[in-house]
């Protein structure tokens, strides 16, 4: 099964395509390194952008990143999925 982000929810938060793709990869457990490399993006920068945009809604950083790998904070996974309208397809 694949997951999909509700476009209205994502645009309401100001998420761009790169941020959406990273979130989908993190929710699905899919690799994201090639995607970032192809677009010349730094993981930590994209994670910081996502965390900033979602902070007002959740009140905390929703993704942990050590510069090499990222993961959604387990305590916020359900809240984030609801916020983004993520559904199984």
C-alpha cells in the first residue's frame, strides 16, 4: 500500500513538493537519499523547513534528524498523519 498526502492540507501548511515527498518517504519507510541527492537538497535543511511549518500546529519538532538520517517522532506520528490527511491507498 502507498500513502498519499491531502494536497489541501499540505498547501495549507505551506509545504512544498520536496517537503511532501520527504514526509511520504518517512511515513512509508521508503529511502529518500536518492531523491534528496537528485534535487541537490540537504536532509537537515528540508527537515528544519518541515518542522518550522508544522510547529504552530503541533507545538514541537515532528521530525528528528542527525544530518544523516531522519525519522518522525513517534509521539507525533498519529497527529501528523491526521494533520496532513495521510491515507493508505
